[in-house]
């Protein structure tokens, strides 16, 4: 990988001229442990047990129902408890649903692609905005073209790097800018794909259906429950992608925190709320293995995972991103062309 400038005004991405590591490791692991192929099947619990999930055995419909119930009760709360409920309950529940949609984008909740999309639209309801259908093409591009400039929309843009890091006048200013970014990071993840590759998703029947379903749900909640309900759901979605413990995985997964490793796994308890997305090296190595079997991948092939750099804490990753001056939007590996 190429070197980077040390001064904020000179910083740049880690540029790599090698293949991303996951395809090579996947081939090696399958050659040594062919039994892993038996883990490659849809997980029925992705639709019958959400990730509020493996520990508490709460069905995904109940996660959606919980959010609707909370939205209905929200107007009875004082402003303080309204915000607390939206952050603690709503943020955690909606982030869990983000990752349910992620699992379904990989077609890991049902046998057919159509069934996964229908389940995804159900999980999308409390998020307020229609996104479960358009998310899939961008996320598949992230897997197939990790770090490739102009294709992987998970990598921050040069504009983000300039506004947060290169234009910072000192370390305090840099820290403040990074804290502001973390607080509003959900907007970067939502809007970045539309600027980098706006033509990736064709407007087909599924996209229209997703928009119509969400429009009907939002209208129903607004008319029959009131604006307090919609505000609760909006804040839940905002907090789910803001400075929230579960949102630490956005930083922890691919920001270069240790040497030049570009993917990190987290094996802590927050995976219980997050469909084991912390098993991120395992997930990128085997994206067709469902959340419930990712720990088994590590158990079968510990020699490939136990020696890799790990993230010990998602909240810790957020704090390090904000306060460690060496970490910035440029702390990502970028590839300048697509490798076939």
C-alpha cells in the first residue's frame, strides 16, 4: 500500500495495488475446510428471530411491533423521556432492523430473492424512509469491489476528507469536525451512494413497491397516531446511525486502525443486537453464510481469524475515531481500478 502524508493538509487514503484479501482467504479456507460449505444456506431465524435476537429470541415482527407501540406511546412522554426512549430503545431497535435488511440483501432470510425483498420491506417500516430495495445493489458492489474508487460507496469521498481533515486548522478543530461527522454520519451513508454512483439502481417494480409501502405506512401513522409517532421513528433512525453503541460498527469494520489491515472483526456482546455483523472478516470471506453460522466459521478455521487485528469495542471505535488525530476519513484503503 502507498504511504500517506502525516500533516492534516497532506493526508490521503491508503492506496492499494493488490487484490482485496477476502477472495484469496476464502479459497484457502475452503480448500482446507470444505465442511464450511455446509454453512451456506438461508437462516430461517432471520425472519423468525430478529437480532434483538439470538439472546432474547424476539421475532422480527415483534421488533417492528415494538417500534410501532413505542411510537404510539411517545406523546405521553416528557421531552426528556421521549428523547431517551428514542435513543435507547428506538436507536437499538432500528439499528437491529438495519442489519436485518443487510442480512436479507444477501438473500439469507428465505429461499427466494422475492421473499427476502418482501421481508425486507416489513423490516424497513419503522425506519420511515424506503431503502431496503435500493440498499442491495450498493452493498453488493461493496463486497465485489471493496475499496474500488467510484464503485464502493462505503469509502468516504475526497470532499468528506477535505471538509473533516484537510481543512482543519488544528487538532482541536479536527476532533470537533470528526465528532460532528459521527453525530450526523447517517446522512453520509444515505446520500453518498447517490453522489458516487447514482445510476446503479434502476427504478423497477420493487423500488416503486418499496416507496409505496413506506408512503402508506408513514401516512397511516401520521394521520392515525400523530406527528409525535413520526418524530419518534425519525429520531430512532437518526440515533441508530449517530453516536450510538451499535453504530460503532460503521467505523470498526473497515477503517484502518491497526497497521494496514482493511477489515476488522468484533466478537463482543453487541453482536446480539446486530446479527453478528461484528464477525466482519468472516462475513466478507463468506457473504453467503448467514449471521447464525458466522461464529462457526471462526470455530472451524481459527488459524485464519484469531491472528487478525480485531476491534475490541464498537463504542471504543467511535471514541478513537473522534479523539485519535491519526484517524480520519482518509483511514480507508482505496483501489484505483477493479480487479477481476
